[in-house]
């Protein structure tokens, strides 16, 4: 991935791109297609030997080498690529575009096509050549689930297992269920990271999987348990971490951190049975959080890296996630129509982060917890995986919103 470099040339290119649409063409559907097409063109579904540049579509009988890995960052085994898969399917539905419809399923099939090779690399204790963030194995988390953020494409695996009854998915599903069962948890059922605590990122790593298994009470525990510990009583925004050592909230009101919980919350509301005894509690908590998020939106649209610090930069993944949460809330009737303008302004802000080829700017790099200075100095990346799924989710809901009210 490339760190964002703010050159005059890139700024002029961006300005030219934003001005190239006519008033009719400059619509959410058109904008959404630009990024979706970029993803399609960059998703090669090939393996590559990074020492030679040679690519492979078949790894049968190939001698395991640590340099051989997945070529494209868009089809590795990360939680970000589940976010992307969900974004593409929602984009397909919103645009009625079948080419995007099975994007995630095709990525999953690609991984399982080469699973024998990955298994042989793993058995030989090789760490495959990196893809995505430049450090982590593209498939390593499939074999070694040791942290909540290692769950990768778990919701998609569960869906495909149920749809096909194919036994090839069983080993990972057993591993996933064992991991959740053995993960440390608080008395109310909230899972946490041993030695660290509970983070706003974590509900997204488990809730989509749990609801697909019908484990709604466990899913509720992740969302409401996070709010119980991390929602500030005055600002109604989420701190980043419940610190296991101090038994208190820590970190800032990180934009993407709040976004992760919003995504999990929306997934829970969308699947929770209407007659569930805790549904009203889940809905009310969502509304309280989204009202606070609306209150700290930038006047020109979008959200900042640290939500209550407008001097921090407008961050792409947080803006995508929070725009999605707000627009979907209106579309589903969880939020009233007064949220519509803020959602549309969020979408407009996202367009300032799109390059002519559909790549994305100003995506915050992977982030732990720290003081304010730490959050303000996080890298502003181009093409980081956290941004794409967030953008697609937002765009799909804005297109839905537009179809209801074309203003």
C-alpha cells in the first residue's frame, strides 16, 4: 500500500475527475460504479511468486515457497475483505448489476481452490509472502485464529456452507466456533482480547458470523456490552478500548472505531427477530449513538479521524461507515428522515477522496490505542483495504435513499 502523497499533480487530477461529470451524470450510482469497477479490475484471482513475478492460476503440485502468495490484496483472508464482499453484494443490489453480485463468493472459491497449497505452506511452517498490509500472511489467520480480528471471511464461509453443504468448509467453521467458545468474555457475554480488553473494532469481527448462525443473544452481548463499557455518558460516542488492566475506558473517540460498532449494530438490527425481547433496547442504543455521530459531523460533510477534534483530518473509512449507518438507518426505518441530509453530505465528502481510477485516499492505517497525538499522526493511506468496503456500503445505501426520495 502507498502512503498518501499530496502532490500538486494528484490534486489537479482529483479536481479534474470531480469536474468531469455533467449535472445528470454526477449521481451516486455513477460515483459508486467508479470504485466498484476499480476493485474488479484489480482483483486478479491469481497466485504470484514475488521473487520472480511469475503468476499461477493452478498450484497443483507446486513446490511450496514462502515467496508464493495471493497476487491481489482484494482477495486475501482479512476482515477487511469480508467488509468488501458485503459492500459489493449491496452495490450489486442497489445498482442491479449482476457482475458485482457474487464477488465475495468468487474470492472465497479462489482461496479454497488453492487451499492445498496454503496447507502445505502452513505445514512447512512457511509464512506466505505478504499481501494487503505488507506484513501479514494472506491466509495465515485461516489456520491460526488467536485474536478477534483474525476471523477473516467467517460470515461468508458460514453462508456458503449452509447453501452448499460442502464439507470443505467444516474445518474452518469448527475452528471458528471453538475460538469463540474459548475466547475470554465478561459476565454479560462480551468477548475481549486477553491482556488488552474490549475494543470498538471487535463486534464487527463476530456479530456478522453470530447472526448467521442464529446466535442472537450472543450477538446482542457484543453490541450492547461494547456500549455499556465504552459509550461516554455525556458525548454518547464510543471510546476505543475498555482497558482490562485499569477497568476503565481508554483511547479517543476514534472515527473508524465508532464505525465498526455501527456496522455490527446495523447487521444485528437487520437480522434480529422483530419479536425479540431486547430488540427495542438494541434499536434505542443505535439511535442514541447515531444522534451523537450526527452532531459531530463536519459542517461540509463527513467525519474526522477523531470525531470530536475537527482539526483532525476527514477520514475515508469512518466517513463511509458512518454514512452507511445513517443512510441505512433511514432506509430501514430505524432513524427518522432528519438524518438524510447528514448522510448525503457524508457521501459528498467521500467523493473528495476518490481518484480518477477509483482508488481511495486518506484511509487511516491499522490503529491501536494511544493518546490524542497517536491518533492524529496515524498514516493517511492510499488504496488501503479498510476504505473500499466502507465506501461501497455507503454508496449502496445512498442509492437506495435516492430511489425513495430523489431530491
